[in-house]
């Protein structure tokens, strides 16, 4: 299961997106496939990784920076926001 799907199962991540008027289809987790396929993580149950999540809304792009806590066995994910930046659309 993709990290994005796991995060969307939780209320706090959905609320974060709602706060910035971002729809789930407009969210991209940078390097998601790399995080999931890292061979060093195969023997760990819990992953803690610094990540960037990009979301698009009518005003432009919002980049969220923070820590992903991902439990491989229970298929649970939590994103701990540490900061964000709003990038305005040109035009």
C-alpha cells in the first residue's frame, strides 16, 4: 500500500489538506517509491524518515516538510509537520 493512501486513512493528514484547500488527488510524496523499496528497511518494523509532501491548490504549490512515521507491519503512517512553504503560481 502506498504511503499516501495510508496517510489519507488518518484524520489529521486529511485535516491538514483541508486546511490548505488541497484535494487528495493533488498530493505527491517525493521519493515515495524509494522509501518503500529501500533494502535497509526490510528488517525494520517502524520507519522514521524526513520527507517532503507536495500539494497543489488554486493558489499554487504547498510543500510540507516533516517526519514520516511508518509502521510496516500494521500498515499505519503518520506525518509530523515541521514546516511548509507556499509557492505562488506565475501569472
